[in-house]
C-alpha cells in the first residue's frame, strides 16, 4: 500500500471535508483496495491524480472522472460501465483499461 492510498483511506474514514485541502490536492495516485466505498463521487477533489485504479467495483457511472484532467493511467476494468464519454476530456490519458464492462459505444480514439 502506498502513501497516496493511505491518505485516501484516512480521508474517507474520518471525513473528507475535515481533511486538509493541500493533502487532497497533492494526491497523485488512487488505487481502491477495499470495497467499503460505494460511490466514487469524492474523487473529484483529487484534482492532481495521474493514476486511478478502480477495477472490479461494480461501478456504472464515471462522469465525475471528467474533471480529473491530469489522469494518465486509468483502470476501470471489471465494472458495469456503459457510457465512457466522461473520458473524452482526459487529454493526458496514455493508458486505459476498460476490459469486461458493458460499453454501448466508444469514441475515444
């Protein structure tokens, strides 16, 4: 487990709003390793993320990801995602894993 993951888990367990803004903004990697989080809505505050790993969490909505402009690596495999249009605005994206989702159409290339 890396320091970024530790920071995120502490924020979720305590209360994200009481966590220091500087720490949240400095987080560059987020790898979800425990399924106690039911919504990914709060990741929108991690504006400097470069790596996001949310594989195998039954996620179906990813619109919040569109605000994470610094993302370079994203793993959303093994979810229930149907619409990937939120990823179109991620111009720094170099690696994307969407394996085993329910995608209806894709215009990312």
